[in-house]
C-alpha cells in the first residue's frame, strides 16, 4: 500500500461496476444470447413421484417437423455422477425409474420453443407406478420403498460427531432444555430462471454459457458426466440474475449438452418458473431434537442434537448441509461438550440443496430459540446469556476451527444500543409488540467443499494505455462481488477505479476459482485479487523504476500515478509506464499472475475436526414485531442488524446484502413454504408461493463492527449468509416476547399465530 | 525443441483450426451477432463527386417512427484524423463539402434496417456542385480544383528516392529500355461485406466488434477520431470473411460508434455490396514511366521510374503504397543505381488503399515486363536474365535492406523444370499458345507501417487439465493464420495440437499485435508465438522438474508429454503437471507471457534507407496461356508457382494461399477493372464486376524452396502477397510469347487482344 492509512476505495460506496449495464438493459443474460444455428431445448419431466419406466417411445416426437433431436438416458454416456463425490446418485436422464415429480426423463431440441414444447407431448412414456415415500421418518423405516438402490436404505448420509463429553456436561448443568424444532423447505426465489446455452465445438468440446455459482467445479462434474476432459468444457459465465445457493450443478445443463452433442447445433434451454420450482433445489428441510445444558449463570455446559434432513430423491448437497447443521453453530459460542447425530434422508421429493446459510441458518434458528428459552428460565437478559457464552478471538474451537477475529460482543452491544434508541411508539389497540434478539456466526470460506485446495488466484493485465483488466475465477451472481474485487484491486494496485475493469468469467483464461459459496468470495477471492494486483504492480514498478532511474522499492502508487515515496514530485502515470513497457516488449502487456492459499485444514471425514475457514464472521440481529390480534399478521416494524465484517469494503453493497438477507429470512420465517402433497409441490409459482414484497420488509438499520481480520483483504470478511441466518430466531423470539408463545416450526403463519392466541385464551 | 530434427506439426497439412466452425455454420461473423437493445445503422453517402454542403435538414428523418438518432458532422468530435499520421484528411462525416461519390454525409440508427433505410431518404441535403477532377495528370495541374484545402495542391505525398548514380549506370549500359505502363483500380472482392457492431459501455467506453486486419492500430486511430483513450475501446475481432488489404480503418466503424454513443444502444451496420464497391478502398491505380539500362550480358545498370498513383479523394494508405512501389522491387535484383519519383494524387474518386501486394505487385508487373523485353533484345532467356541479376543471400541492398535468406534462383529453376516437364499439347487451330515467366520479391514484415515498434507477443495459458490457450494480437482474416500459429505453438511447447486452442482477438487480454499486413503474420507473429510458448514451457518444466526431482534443463516435451532427455521413461503428462501446479497455486494457471522484437531498422522518412523487414521472400511464377484468335479470350491453361517460404508450416494452407493469389492476379490481369465515369463507379456489383470463376482458374502447381530463415519461426517466411505479385507479368509475358504483342496496361481484356491481333494483321 501507499504507506499511509487512508484508502482510496476501501470503505467507499462506489457505484457497482455493472450498474450501468444492468440499469440500461445492456447486460447480457442467457436469455439475451442467440447463436448462429441455435436450437431450443425442452425437458420432459416425470409426472410421478416413483415409477418404473417401462418404455419410452420418441418416434412421434422425432417425426414432428422442426424437431432436431429427442434424447433419453440411452443417448447419454450413462455415467453415474453428482455434485458430491460421496453421493453420486445422478444420471443425466432417468435410468429405469423416476424418483421424483420433475425428474428429467427426456429432452427435445427443435427450431423454436413452441415446437420443442409440442414435441414433449408426443413422447410416450409407459410408467409402472412404484410405492413412494415422502415423510422423513417413514423413509428411514426398514420397510420403506428404496429410492436409490445403490444405498442400502433411504439414508444418503449420516454424521455422528462428538467432542468433549456431553454426559459430564449435562451432569454439571443446572438447567436442561430439550426441544424439537422443524424448518421448512423454501425456494431461493432468484429473479432469473435457470438457463443454459451449450455450443458444441469441433470434436468433443463444448462451450457452456452457465449462470452458475461454481463455474470450475461444475466443469469437473460435467466432464465426468459427459465422459470428456474438463478442459474440453469452456464455461462462460454470463450475468446471473441471482442465485442464493440455487445455481450449482443442474441436470438442465447436461440435458442441454446432450442435445447439443447430438444435433451438433448450439442449444438453449430456459426453464419455466414452474420447472425451477419443481426441479430446482430448495432449502433442506430439517427436523431437530435438541438438548442443552446450562449452569445457573447461563454458561452452556453441553449440547446434543439429532437432525433429520430432507435430502430429496437424489443428492445435491444435502449431506454437506446436514453435517454443517450439526457442527457449524459450535463456533458461535464457546461450546466444550457437543454431540450431534445427523441423517440426510431420501424421499420421493424434489432434491434439496444450497440456500444462503447452508444448514447453519436452520441450526441458528434452533440454537437461538433455545438460548432465549434458557435466558428466560434463568432470569438473564437475551444479550447477557449470549455475551457470557461468546467465543473469544484467537481461539481454537472444539472442532479445531481457528477463530481469528470475533467481534460478536460488539455486535450485540451495537444492536442493543440502537434498539434502545428507537422512537417509542405506543402499542395500538388490538396489537401486540415484542422484541427479539438472535446472534449468528458463519464461516467465510469452506475447506471441506472442494477437496483439492483452498485459495484463490487472479490475473491482472495492464494494457498499453495503463488501463487494467482483472480476471478472477470467483463468481458475481448479482451480489456485487465484481465491485468489491474492483475496489480491492484498485486499492492494492494503486490504480484509479475508473481505469479498472473486471472480466466476466471465461474458464479459457480466468483462474480456476472455487466460486461463490460459504461467504468466501470477498475474503478468499479478495486475497487472490490482491495477489494478482501485487504481482502486476511489481512488474509495473520495475518498468517505472527503470524509466525513473530509481529502485522499485522506493516507489508507491495511488490513483494510477507512480511516485517516489520520499520525492513525490518524481512521478509517472500508469499509462506512461505501460505504453513504454508494451511498445518495448513487442506488444506484450504487463501481467500479474498471483495467488493466495488459505491456512485452512481439511476437516477429518469422520470427526470433521479441522479448520474449515480462514476467517469467521459474527452478527447480531434484533427484530421488533407488531402482531395483529385479529388477523394473526406479524408485521416486522423495526430491524437492527450489527455485523462483524472485519473491514467494510463498500457500505452500500454491504447494507444491501443485509437488507436482502433480512428480507429472505423474513419470508422464510413468516410466509414461505413449499407445500407438498404426495410429492407434488402445490404452490409451484409466484402466484401461490408468496415472498415478501416491499410492504412486508422493514427498514433495516445496519451497523458494522470492524476487527481487522489478518486473513481477509484489507481486513475484510464476508457477509452473504450471516445476513440471513439470525432472522428466523430474532423474529420468533420477538413473537414470543410479544405474545408469550414459542414457535418451533417454520413458517410462523398468521393461522398458527391465531391458533396460538386462541389456545392461550382458553 | 525436443532436440531432434523431426517436427510433430511443422510441415504437416493439419486441418485448419476453424474448419469445423466454418463448415458447420457455427462461426460467428458480425452479421450473426445480435445484442440486447441493438439498433441498425445506415449511412447516407454523397451522390456528388465534389460539392459544397449548404444545408443538412434531418428533421423529417428524426421524426420517422423507429428512428433513434440521425447524426452528421455536427455530432462528431470534429477531429481530423486518418490511417496515416502523415496524411490526416478524414472526418467521420463530411465537413462543409463532399469529395467523392460515396463519402459519408450522415447516418441513421433505427429499430430495424428498413426504417433506417427509409430515414435516409428523408434527410434533405442541399448541395452546391463544385468543379471536379478525375484524371491523375489533370489533378496535378496547378489550375485543378483543390480537393483537400489543407494541402497546397492535389498531391497527397511525394517520394524522391535515389541510391547510387543512375547517370553513370545509364552511361555504362548497352541497352536502354524506356516504357510506360499503367495498372488498374481493382476491388478486393472478399466474401464478407464490411460490417461492425459498436456497443457503448458506461461512461465513454466502447466495445467494437471489428472484422479488421489491424485491431490494435485501428483502436489508436479511432480513439483519436473519437477523442477518447485507446484503452476505452475494446476491440473484439469476430471471424472475418476475407480482407486482402481492404479491411483496415473505415469511417463505417466510426459512424457506427457515433450512433452508439448518441443512442446509448448497441448499433450494427452492415454495408451493402454496393457500398463496399463505392466507398471501400480498392487497389491504387498507377501510371509508370520506367527507364532501365542493361549491359550486353543482361546485367542491370540503372533504373529510373516515375510513378503517379491515384490516391482518391482522401488518404487511406496511398502514400505508403506509392513509396513502396518506388523502392520495394529493388530487393528483387541486385540494383545499384536507382531513382524513383512518386506522386500520390488526389482526385474526386473513391479513396484507394491496401490490396495484397501493397504497390509492389504493380511494380513487379512493370519490372518483370521490362526484364522480358530486355532479355529478348539481348538474346537471353527470361530465366537467364533473372538469375544473372538475382540478389544474393546475406546481402545489404541499396536501401539498407538486410537480405538474409534468398532462394530466388532455386525458385526459378524449380518452376522452369516443372514447366518443361509439362505434358506437351498440340496447339489447336485458331489458338495461340505462349509461356511467360515472372519473378517476385516481397517483404515479410514492414518496419515502416507502425512507428513505435516491430515485433509480436503472445500469452500462452496452460489450464488445470493441461490444455493450452494461445492469445496473440495478430489477425486471422481467413488466411489460416490461427492454424499456422497453433502448429507453431504446439511444436514450440511440445504439446499435442488437439490440446491447443487459439483465442480470437479481444484487446482486453490479447497482446498488442500489429496485425495482418506486409506478409508478416507467420514470420513476425510466429516468432511472438514461440516466445509465449517457450515462456509457458519454462514454467511448466519448472513445475515438472520439482515433481520429478530433476533439473528443468534435462526436460524435453513432445505431444503433451514431458520427459527426461536421457531417460525418456521418466515422464509426466502436461495434464499431470498442470493439475498439480494449478491446485498448488490457488487456482492460478501456468502463464507464458513472451515477446519478440525484430532487428529491423525504421526507414529514413526521406531517403527510405533502413531495413524494413526481418526477412525477405521470393518466388517465380510461370504461366502458359492459350489465346482464342476469334474471341480474344485468354485461357491460362497451366500455371507453375515456386516460392521461397523459408520453411513450410502447412503445405495445404500454403498451396491455398498461392492458388488464391494466382486467381486474384489472373482477375486483375485479364478481367477486373473498376470502370469510372465522372467519379461514378459503373460496375459496382458482382453482376457487372466479374472476378474469376472456377473455370477461369488453372490448376496451380505449387513448389517450395526452404532456405531456413533465422528470423522466422522454425525458419518460415510469409506467402500472402508474393503469391499474387508476379501473376500479371507472367501472364502478360506469356501473351507476348503467344502473339508477339506486349501489353502494358491492365487489364488485358479480350477486346484489347482482338484489337492487337487485328493491328498485327495489318
């Protein structure tokens, strides 16, 4: 850095780098892209929850004018695969049987969408209905219909994790709380439906336009599924209209690849919203049994959990999400004795996957409800019991997680203070008011997600006019990642932000980035960006030093000007140096190829002991609710969110993340639920599946705590997931505070409120 | 290299890297590309050869529904510019007056082409006709109407070059030939009409999809014209459907940029073929006066030329082409005393520009006609007089050009031998047969074209699966440059060709390449490719050496396998090494950023003394013609072409270049001419402007001479232009041989033949 404490861009609310393109409609999404000779694909999906495929007759569909290919399992390489190496239970199209309503059975490529749609109706599939199972506990029974024959039972995975000694912990406790909770299956409700274009290249190569959070990981998985090398798949990431965990590997993409290979034409598939609802990968619904022990003063002595997680009919990331739910909360408080038994259970329902929070949000709801229950029983304030148990900074937790910075106490204090300073309003007649607090932790990286390494890289190129392009392999899915990276790169390089562009991902040149998950983008990706920027700066400074006749150690840069530290009038612009460099080097640009490796430790497969993340994040939310006694409607009237973010990169984007997290959490808590009957989702569309609108969402007062994190870029940590995690507990605690009823099942609908109020009146 | 003499790919006719995409219609040309919100542009062109613009009323056009912008000179930055720094006489739209029929007066952007077209008719331009001048000599007269007021007279540039002493030379000569010649204005007849898309980016940036030979040079020129920084212009080079010199800077592109800036929408303009004919930049027509002295034995003693070149109404590259015509032939033979006076003359006609040969082809026609005339007079064979005067290898010519390798004698011998081995056919009644020979030289690079440097660079990236992507900044315009580069890169890197892809140019990441001109691509660009490949190989070998526990000096690579030179069973695949490297480096790829600088010397602006090219190429063509006495039709029945190419990279592509050159040359010699009356081109379309069809073109027997050139990749030199240069003289000499009539004006049409035959009969 330039040697003084003032930043040029870090901590500033610069305009998002993609704002212009998005606001003017220039941003290129998959739906906007049309390639020469492009065909349109449609997928035939199973109408049955569990059925044997007796016969597929595609002849009538094939014969339809304008149809270029009809493909089924027989047209695929017939390789088993899946997003998780431990649970490869996917085929590109159903083999022999279907396991859920929405499963891919066949696909059509035609000259237009209408023809493709019409052809679907002409595919004759003869099914033989099999017995189905939908309930989690029923599915675990030994007599239940077996959904995936490669597994002995309907359990996709189990986790049995124990640290310390819970028996001693419970024995030492003065208070034991034992409860059950359950969380619902909700939809990520991103704006852009899932879509893909695949262009076949010569021989066996494919170019895929994939709006996906993990462009490189998907390449590896898809290469396996297609029986080709990963480098034969070039992924171009177009603009993404939101993802929130939904946009990982999807059969949609592979169905499109098969059509493209078969027709030798580019093929586009855009899901209908209905298809996204029935064949996406919504949040893993979980059932909890929890038992916690406390000392009189509120100190936690032990925690024991049993979690049954709905995996759906095939495995997206259910097992990882389930095991995360088992242990991640253990870095929120200073747990010593913990045990968790988790089961990811197959049922004949939609496969479930990642959703902002990745299992931790479910467990935070449970833990933070129990914490309030304990506090009440022990006569401690909600903030008091949390501050008492808080995990310290520079501490190794019970699972080996190295907590560096932890600003949790400060977030509690800030949120409580802000809440106390609220304008006092009288409670209107017929209304109840209540305030609830919940804390959260989260990771900012996940060493367990990709087996081979943990880190990030960037390639920074300075062109002949001193303008800079940054290639990274992480993923902007609408959250503003590219803007944060631009700020970080400009700051690290000493460049003008306006001189810097961030390239969209093209795996042909972008580094192998791990992608957008686990709140890792800014933290891990940001360090990779700094590494590339510094590598470019080194080459730039060497060229400048030669021009100025000084040593490059003496140089600093700011706002695209390089100058001598002790003689700042001796200076050159980036553009002057770069032009000289490029024209003296036969047209070669200044290139910085930098990388960063985290100090994380892969978790032990069985015990999960390790150090999953280079940094850990914390936050506290407080909700104030007003409940209508007549309608049961819960209005979240005030909301305070204080987050330990290490260092603020962009306050506006950060606040946007928090507001989005609160809004999503509010929907999950009060409104949203994918209602299912016999495996059929009943509210598969925004008409029936309501998400919060602008009138449902309170003004969120965001606050930052900045304990500069050594493992983050300029001290920054992430925000994506912790912004959502504490919302259900904060609102549930507020509802309890308002009406004295403890809700342990999400969502907390007006009907449930009314029923509870009636119950109370009895 | 791998230390032995066998190449894996050099000298092999590998399939062109873009063959699949082109054959299947997947290749993306500008016409195929459609961006969100894209508008369509049309240009209003001057109907007058010379006229004052009194008034432009765009109000009616603006009011037409669907019209988004109508722009004229007033909407531009009003900056004078031009492709040549010495002759900046362009504005984006006509200022105050028009200078030729076809000049850009205004442009419209509308929602579709039809609306844009209709709007053109609604623009009212009031012109006041000015006196025009079309004839070159008339234009040079002091009383002629002045076309560009910044110049004192209608002379865009002059060249007066003299080396040695022609007076002494002529005094020593036994034979003096003094003649006049003229060459015609011909159209490059590429398949894809000129086209462009410009997308405005936020603030003042532009992305331009430019099918252009010089993406980077154009960026600099366009930045000046638009008053922005060159790095604010990102150029993406799509597939190009041929160029042959025609696709350099064009106002079309800038008109589109102005429309894009004004509308803030992407805009596409695709010329009609008519527009390409009337507002492109056809070959510079030239009039020659030449005087040459010879000794009795055929040795050249002196050459004096006067050239008047038609520059058109504004300067594309006329001055450079004219000065090239003055001196480039002086490296074909061992000239000692030369003088040339050249004039590039403004007339009220279409501006002229580059066309394969760049002035040298015009002069080769003249010189090689005179050589035959001298040989006949001196009783020497055509091949004898040429071999006597041939320029030696490792020689500095009269202009300072350092001739490295010269295989001219061998090309003469090979061509003559092949010709002598032809099947003997009886001359049919009513037909004449004749054989003609012509030699050519050419550069393989041009130090005078871009002021700042001469060289090339490449960026080679090895991804995690060992697959390679090559970024270069040169230009494939359909000639197969990318295929040659792929072969060179694979060979230099020791990679499998199938593992290597060549990226299309995107100035955001591709090196600053000088582009496709002067037969420089393979020679100079190829050396840049080797440099990048070697830089990547160094990094790859270091990683492999660490894995194998050896020194990287001991390693060699072939077909994507790295092995110990003396212990070849100790080996690793590229993929094994790359995966380890990438995953150990946080996802950073192996990058090679290499460059090459030629040892050329910029020519002195006045004397032109320097060393223009790192290598020089030579060739000999022999044509056999059969002339129909009744119709005057000249049928080229046999054709032999022997070229010094240094080293063959790809025989099929090389032969393709020669066949294309012969075909183009044949059209120029016998058929093509842009007929003009009062500045109006009369045959502006392929219905009236005939180019050779398959029945007009003979089978060409191509032969190679390979004097390995130290300044070329694996010894290779270029082929693009020399393949065309000697065709007119070879055919004209054959016609003379057949009927005893010497044609000194192109084209040699059937009418001229018939007239000559009649004249002879008298």
